[in-house]
């Protein structure tokens, strides 16, 4: 059943949904998306665009670039930079990976990434919220409600993740960041 739903979602027009940050605002465009070439990230220290694989970039800098690229509807570029992060399969990396894989039509792989993120950290309110919003898009409301209940059970009641998923369940509208 999940494969059928995943295929239907991949073929249907998708609402954009960026993941992985607890910010309640979309990322502000930087030179990464306004000036840098594909595969480059803006480095504030040198005030230049540098190759994303450069050892002078931290994972946090790459993470910010991935979030910005994801919001700018450039998921393939974001996936390539995400793959360069050295921290491994951490909850934040897997949360982004879930979104980006889904954005590129690889919904089943995205679901698996969200589930791995949650398995590593049951308190990962953001992964639960974004996964729940995907479930809303798939018309799996009961499963989305389970994610909302888990967010609240693990102390996330009243957070942006809680409110975003509750709104998605109530209205069918998901977030783009």
C-alpha cells in the first residue's frame, strides 16, 4: 500500500516542503543561491563562493546552504551538498534527506530517511512534523495524527513543529520551510 501511495504522490503535483530546521521563518537568500555556481557555497570568512567539498567549510555552513537550496526548489543541488556533510547519518541530516529525496520523486526513500531520523531520536519533532505533513499529502490522516500525538508525548506540544502539523491535518496545507 505504501508503494502505491508513494507512486501516486511522486506523480501528482507536489506542494513544496523544506525540512530540517527549527526556524519558524524561511531561510533568507544569500550569495549561495544568488551568486554562487552549482556546487559552491558562500563563505562569509573569505567573502567568496567556494566548492562545497572544501575542508574550510563546516557542516553547519553546508547545512545552511542545503536549507537555502531546498527552499529555493533546488533539491538535487541540496542533496549533493548534504552528501558532503561529514557528521554522518544524524537526525538533522536524515530529516533533510527525507525532504530532498521526496522532492526529487524518491518518496519511499524519503519516508525511510524520516523513519531513520526518528529511530535515532524519538524527540525529533521536526522529522515527525515533516513526515506527518507528507502523510497528510498522501491522505494518511490517521498516521499523521499519530505523528502529532508523538510530538506532544515527547514534549513538543506548542512548538512550531506541533502547530505546523496540526494545521496541515486541519487544512491540508503544508509548509514550505
